C-alpha cells in the first residue's frame, strides 16, 4: 500500500532587511555570509534576517513584529541598529531587547519599506514565510559579523553579487538573487526606495520544474521581477 504524501511543513514567519547606501560607483547593499554549519542556507550570501519571535511583538506589538524582527536580526548578525537616537553599544553581543529598553531609543520601524514576500516551496522540509524590507543604512555605524550566525559582512554593489553568482563564484538563495537583480536596476538609494514604494508586493512561492536547459524556478509575472522562469544554475553552484 502506497503511503500518503506527507503534509507540507508550515512555514515559519521571518523577516529580512535589505540595507542600502550610496557609494561613488553606485548603491551598495549589505550582504552577510552564513556560517557553513548553519542549519539553513549554510555558506550562502544573504541579507540579514531570521525568524520572528515573541519578544519582537512584545517590544512594539504584533503589527510591527516583522519590522522589529528585521531590525533585531540585523543588529544581532552584524551590529547595525536602526534606531533614533542610535544608542552607544558595546557591540552585537549586547542583548537587543535589553539595549532598547535600557536606552529608551525608538526603533526606526517606519524607515523600512515593504519590498517583497517569498514563501519556501511546499516540497522542502524547512520552510519560511519571509517578508523583505528595504531601508537606507544607518549613518556612522560599522557592520561587523557576529562570527556565529554569519562569518562576514560586506557592502557590495548588487550587480557585482549577481555577476559573481552567475560566474559560479558564490551561492545565493533564489529570493536573494532575484531581489539583487531588481536592485541592480537603480543608480541611487533614493531611486530604489522610490520604486519600492510603488512596487506591487505579490506573494512568491517558487515552483520548481525541469527544462531542456536544466532545473528552473517559476514565479508569478505579477511579482514584477521582469522574468518568470529562472534557471537554477544562474545563482547556485552545483
């Protein structure tokens, strides 16, 4: 008797923060490299982010929990804190909730622009319901990898990261690759933020399929990435 297929895993709610800054050659985005021992996305270059926890809602209520999670994960992974005024800190080892409560700083949740919504395909054993936000980088702060969740943090031109992935020099998550390609169209932070303000947010659940050229992932045209069938080997080394 054939066993019934297992029910899809319920995706965990997550948030990711895409930080941008202007540089002489054009906008740069903060990328972090996940540790090779991570249980998910090991060794991949991603935007700071992670799952939402109960403490995120406790700080500002459930409505803002996604934005709080994006800010918290960025602080924990690389020490950057979107807050006004930015408190003096001892580094990313200082507990986030304690720092916020002790200093009374206001987290800059309103500076985060909703950008994209991706859900991991149902056939995978670990799934995330991830909301991406775009924001300008905080001034006068230095990104430093925590060396636990991430082993490096760097400001890079989006088009350079895309090119490195397409040259099989590094691995990206599919959502990361597509979001970087969108960012690479813009020549300033202001341009990217303005476009994101009016960009439709369509939930993307990639559908894997085979093609004569190799494995592809299909996404909705309405998600406004400019293409719907994307070859896996473009962004992920074999």
